[in-house]
């Protein structure tokens, strides 16, 4: 029974410590987050275009080899 009565205190202590740690985090500015997001989106777009073009080229090549349409 003793472990059950300690559960709320343990949970409260955990959330207090988690909140305390979050206060120590060096959060990025909104401008930095937007810049990073745009950069990631650009790289994803470039990779998607590359993969799509390679898929198209290779599918045409395979179709010509096996005599498909």
C-alpha cells in the first residue's frame, strides 16, 4: 500500500523536474525555425524531383528492354 500512496508525489516531482529542465532549453527564434523549415522543404523538393526523374528514366529503360509499351 505504501507504493500506491507515493505515486502522486512521484508524478508531481517528475513534472516539476521536467518543467525545470524545459526552462533551461535554449529555444530557437521564430526566424531561425522558419529559415530551417524552408531549407528542409527545399532539400526535400530537390530530392523528390531527382527520385521521380530517376524512376521515370529507369522505367522507360526497362520498358524498352522488355518490349513494353
